[in-house]
C-alpha cells in the first residue's frame, strides 16, 4: 500500500511539473522598437493584440476612456535625449504612453506613470503633456495593433498607431542643431579637431559655406590622402561657384579614388567633373 501511494504521488508530481513547463504563444506578444533619432534614440515597448474578428474602437476599446494603448503590460517610451511633443519640452527618460480614443479626435497622453494597465490606475496629475490627433481611415486593415516610427528625419519623426482600419499619428521633435553646434564649439578648441564633420554639417544644413570651406581645407591638411574629404571639398567649392578650384579638387579626389580602388568615389568625381564643364 505504501509503495502504491509513493507511485501515485510521483506520477502526480511528474504531471504537475510537466504542466508548469508548458509554453504557448502569447495572445498579445510584446514588441520593443528602438529607433535612432537625433543624436540618441527612442525606445518603445508595447503589447500587440489582434482584431480576431472583433469590433475594436467604440466597442472593445471604448471611446472617451483612457486606454493603455496595447494589451497586458503598460506601453512605454524611453527618450535618450530631450524631445518636444505638443510644444512641451520633455526631459530624457522613461514615460508611459496612454490614449483616449474618440470617433473624431484622440487624446495622446505622455505620463510620468510607467505602469498604467487600467483606467483606474491612471492619475491625471502625472501627465507630462497631452496632444490631440485626428484619426484616419486606413486603406488596408491592420490585424495586429502596431506602433511604429515613420517619416524619420534628423530632428522630427512621427509616432504612428494603427489597428483595424484606424490610424493616428503625432510628431516628436528634438533640437539637433543646438546640440551639434555646441559639440562643434566645444570640439573645435581641441587639438584633434573634427573639421570634416563640422564642415559636412554646415554644408548639409544650409549654413555658411565659406566657413565650411575653411574647415574642409583644414580637413584636407589633416588627411591629404582621403579621397572622400577632397571630394567634399570639391563639392563645397562647386556650391560656392569656384568652378576652377572645384575642378582641380575633383581631379585630385578622382586620382586618389582610383589609387584606393574605390569605384563609388570614382563615379562621384566623374559626375562632378562632368557638371563642372
């Protein structure tokens, strides 16, 4: 009898431990997205419920109520540097993302709370900023709730929410120019001066080309064999209308590119020389 009892207990223990280890797919899987933005990044974490034949907005997700903007865990955004949303400057850090869906208008909430999973847990006095956004009808149905970064530019991107046939987006911006200009001011007083990067920033962002050329010239002095540096010097000269000097620099870069067997810069220099004829 004792032996039978031991066998029964062992069998129960085996079955119970086996059930405990059973792993099945999450019905609303978590997604983490890290987007390089400005001079740092934004990290997004949220859960992705499916439509599964249900009516979503105005039913499963009621209008006029705080929504955790996903399923299961709270939805969060982590900003690697200061950003601006709705005209409000938000310091770098981790925040919660909540929404109040409406038929004609949504309210997007950035909150200090990073653990809101139900309307009852939400505290309005923890809001960092609220912005309104107009929902749009999507051409294609989105089965899994999706949040993504779109229209990513150096200082502005859009955070886009899509589910079922509804899409909502709002812009996030960051002051890249001020941060880069401070770096330039700080670094150009040091011995190892980033003349090339500073010149490229000035040329790419419509700043003083004459100053950019001064830095390109210094960059060439630092790296006289760098075909890409000489090419950008030629490019800057061309933009300034210094055609003869631009042609000479492009020819030098072409020779260096051929020596380095870099076909991309060979083509770029040949194209620039053709434009300078």
